[in-house]
């Protein structure tokens, strides 16, 4: 039987502009990655911390989905990190354009 080990990192209850923030340790735990990999993603500008506190980076909770998307692109399609960043940026841009088209259609 598999028993999932609980994180030894405290769960922070931090908000920034009404949005929940998570620590790098929590992000790495949720994504099952070593914190150094998360730091590498920050260095490559694949994910962006909101704040840097004395104890480490803080991220939007949505960073979990972004990191998992990077992992899927790498695992399923064999995409390198730089290409994964470009793909995610393009997908974000497509989402923004869809929202803009929807907004413009409502104005008619």
C-alpha cells in the first residue's frame, strides 16, 4: 500500500492583491520536483515569483498548473524548457485574444 508522505514544509496563508500565494517549497512539493528545479525555472523565466522574502520566493497558486504543463510538454512531447516557455506564452496569448474577440462581439 502506498502512503503519501506529507510535506514537512508549513503551508503559508499569504495573499497578495486578493490572490493566494504559495512558497517555493509548497510549489515543489505539489509538483513533485526538487526546489532547485523550481529555481531553474525562475532563472529561465518560465515562472515568475510575486515576491522574494527572506525565506524564499512566493508564487501565485496558478504556478502549480504552469509547472505541471511544462512537465507534460517535456514528458509527452519531448519539448525542451525554452520551447515549453514559448508554447505556454503562445497559449496564454491565444487565450487573451479569445477573450478580446468575445468582448468585441458583445459590443455589437
